[in-house]
């Protein structure tokens, strides 16, 4: 058993924009990233007064509940970097140690 402690495996972003929660009948479990830099009416309504090409939107969907969080480019880069860095660490560990179980220590 391998004990793993990584400072790079944690990200906490206090977003500029408030999240929204809505109930959507038939919504299934998923994570979506919307690059809504489009001029269609739906994207324009979602962006509101925000400039095009400045933000993106993330959605977590679970059992008809949709949580939407608009993020800035800085926030997106921070989240993406943490996910990439930590995923690469885990891939390297899995390649090195095979199927041994990894346990994160507090
Ligand atoms: Zn659109």
C-alpha cells in the first residue's frame, strides 16, 4: 500500500461569479464545460452583460439538479492546472506501482 500526500492534489477557487442551481427534468449525471463564445441567443442570454471571449461555464448535473458555475480564464487555468498536474502524478504512480492501492494521507 502506498501512502500519497501531494500539495498539488488540491485546488480551492473562490469564484468571482455566483453559482446557480436549477431543477431540470431528465437531467442525468454529468460534468460539462461550456465554451459559450457563440452569438446564438442561448449563449448571449447565458452571458448577459459579460463580454464574449472572457468567461466559460461549468455544469455539474446530478439527478435533475444542475449547478452552473461561470468561471474566469484565471479560475479555469487554476482548476485545469491542478487537474492535469495531479492526474499526471496518479498516472505515473499507477505505471510505476501497477495495481497497488494508493491512499491519500491527511
Ligand atoms: Zn451558442
